[in-house]
C-alpha cells in the first residue's frame, strides 16, 4: 500500500469513527441512520454532517460542487426527515416550502453561521411563527433593547411588520427552523 493510499484509508476510518460517535450522541441522527436502506443513503447522511465516507478504494475525489449538488438532491429524496439535510455553506440559509396554501405557508429553514446584512431589517407583510428544531439563534427586534436568544424547542410569534434581524445562527451542522406564515386578517 502506497503512503498516499494509506493516508486516505486512515482518513476514511477516522471519518467513520467520528460519524459513529455523532450518531451515538444525537438520537435524531441515529434514527435517520436506522432508516437508511442503502449504502448510498448512509454515505449521503454522513456527508450531510460533514463526513466523507463514500469514496471506495482507488476512486478519485469528486469535485466539491458536484458532490454538494449530488448530496442535496439525493438527501431530499432519500430521507424524509426535518432534521437531516446537507448544511448550507457558512453565511447562507436554505428554505424549503413544505406547505403552500392561500392562507398558510410552512417552511423549513436551514441556516449556517447566518446573519442579516449590516443595516438590514426584515419588515414582513405576514405574521410568522417560528420554532427551532435544531441549534440556536440570536434575533434582534427594533423595538427591544436586548437580543433574543433562541435554543432548540423555543418558539416565537413575530407579528406582521415587526422589524427584526438575524444576529447569528450556529455553524455546521447549523440551525433548523420551522416557520409558519399567514396574512393579517
């Protein structure tokens, strides 16, 4: 075995061990792993947590963009779980509309080290109810002196046109929100 191949092998073993340790500490992740029916689903689940365990002996690494695209597409169809998905790039959010009717819109939002741009305030025409499914976040309201700290399980109602901004969300694996929007009566 060449030194380069040995290093790749040892790195894969290290990644596998770290992924196993994470599944043992996060019940939702362990449950998602239990529901994987194929090797590829396990590889994609691990990749969504930042671990690369799928490359077989002698395979060349895929380009990062192709890997991320493949992961996102496959994860959406492979696992129907609100808590499991590839983490967006740092500073970004990914929204998925789960329900859209004339009176209600339900979104799953996955944030990674996200903040509102300097000087930007949300001023939405809809009411918004949010809860954190994973991670933590800091929100600032223009009419409150203190930043609001939100943690997993916390929920909050934001009235239409109440100006607010996102001060911070967690780094990978990120913050996952469930957000319900509806128009004022």
